[in-house]
């Protein structure tokens, strides 16, 4: 009976694949994030982008360690795709809020913490702000990540780094890592895709141009005569 109960408990814990990093009683810990499943999720993304996402899943599952970059404009669904990714990956995903970077990536003890998990996936958002030549800490962050997986005692871990910018803005130190580097560019939905999603969501509006995911969800059209200062 005790063995059966332990097996059930383990299964419940293992189902929490998507987590955020927290501090509990002064030490690092993780807290589950509730995943929201979307019906017909493939309709929320440009066809080419969604195919690249599924290739990324296969690449991560086959590799001991990888650096994975999601790049594109804000509002194209990069952060939301983490829900889908975590459900398809065979290991735990740990999301690190920006205000926890110094306590994690730049903390030598963080590698020891990660050893508790089997090939964890660490996700960092808004990387264009953190890994930018404007900030003196950029190189330190890049080097910390590279050392974490490429160093002599490198971990079997993967990073998912979300950039609200183009590939050209990504730190060269990251791109030239010894570990495999995968890049997925998030494109706007084309006219047909935008209208199909709009219909799925029950909206009557029609789109005549390529459109951001967030604009369709919020049921708004992009004006070609938009003036500065008005959204």
C-alpha cells in the first residue's frame, strides 16, 4: 500500500513540468505554473513558425544540452508557446523571472540546485534587455550560461531564451556556444491564417495584412495610417 501511494505521489509531482523559480525559507525552490491548454494551438501561429517549434521539441528531446532561441516581435506568442513546449518535452521546465537572474544564473550555487533535476530546461524571457551590450552585466550573464553547460563540470541542461527582437541582436557569445544552438523565428500570421484564427475565436473582423497574434486575440486591426502616440 505504501509503495502504491508513493507511486501516485511521484506521478502527480512529475506532471508539474512547468515551474517557476522561487525562494522558500531563504533557499531556492520551484513552484508549479498552471498550464492553459489551447485547442487547435497550431492555428495561433504562422505555419512555418509552428513547424519550427515542433522541430525544436525533437531537437531538445534528443540532446543532452542545447541553447534555444525564440526571437520575434512582441505579441507573436513566444512566451505563450512555453506552455506547449513544456507539455511535449520529456523533462522539467523552470522559468526564471528577470528579478531572479542574480540569484540564479549569476549564483554559483545555482548549478548545484539544478543537479536535483534530470536534464532541466531553463527558460528566460526578455533576453534583449538582459543580454545587451548596453548593460555591463551582459557578458557576465552570457558567460555564466555558457559555463553552466559547456564548462568542465557542465550540466546536462538546456536553455530557452526569448528575445523580442531580431536574430541580429543576439549575443555572439551565445550563438557560438559549443552546445547545439537552435533558433526559431516567430513570424506574423499571414492574411489567411489571421482570418481563420479570427473566425475560430468568434470574431467577425477581416484582416487584409499580416497580423500579430496579440492583435487578433484582442480583436483589433492594424491601421496603415497609425500615428505616433496612438495604439
